[in-house]
C-alpha cells in the first residue's frame, strides 16, 4: 500500500466503537501495528537532512510544513538487516506523547500494510521472549487471517532512553 492509498483509505475510515483502530506496516516481512490515532500522515520516502553526532538509526530531520521533525529508521533501530529504500518505503508521521508534551516524529518503514479495527478481546498479551523488540514496547499480539501482528506502544518506544533525543529545531532544512 502506498502513502496515497493509505491516505485515501484513511479519508473513508469511520470511528468504530467495536474496537481500536491500528495502522499496520511491514519491517523485514513482519507486520507491526500502531494506534491509528497516533498517525498524523503517511509520506512517501524523501531524503532527510542528516544531523551530525546522532545515532545511526536517526536518519536526520525533515521539514514538515515548517516543523522540524526527527526521522527514525525502525528497521535499523530494531537491528534488522539494512535494505535500500524503495518505492514502498514510507515515513509514517506520528504524534508521540512525552509526559504532558506532544512531539511529532517520523518513522521509516518498509511499507504500509493495512488498517484494522481490532476488538480488544482479540488482543493477546505479548509473551516474554527475547527478540529484536524490547517487550516493554509491545502492547500485544493479534492473529489476523494467517499472520500475527505485533502491536507497538509508540509512546514507550519513542520515549525510551535511546530515542528520547532532542533535535535542534532552529536548523535550516
């Protein structure tokens, strides 16, 4: 699904009281989901401005209508093999709650997959297993058709010590 496809689908989504809505995306052929209320927009990949002395997974900053936002490569952050960005690579612009503040950030993913309305009773607790994602960032797992979707707490992930970076906002981009 391209950024334009997701935008068109998002325009037709109605608020559903039967469950919570998630946007799912792909990383290394695995499907992950985030609360759709945290998603501001989905953009096709465009190069970002690199900021010196930042972790490798922080690809740089993007000027989004005058706001400077940090852009994180989730594939690299999770320690997955690097791949060249392609036509399905997107930046999901998200709103992250940090205490009483809200930050706008971008996450680079391989592709946007689907939007789901998931009944709360279908979401299972995440087992305590080792893996590329720290279990404290996982809110649950849900079986959807013949695959498992890992639901991520984007606020916890983006406020972890490694990602709680402060990007100068007076940069010219």
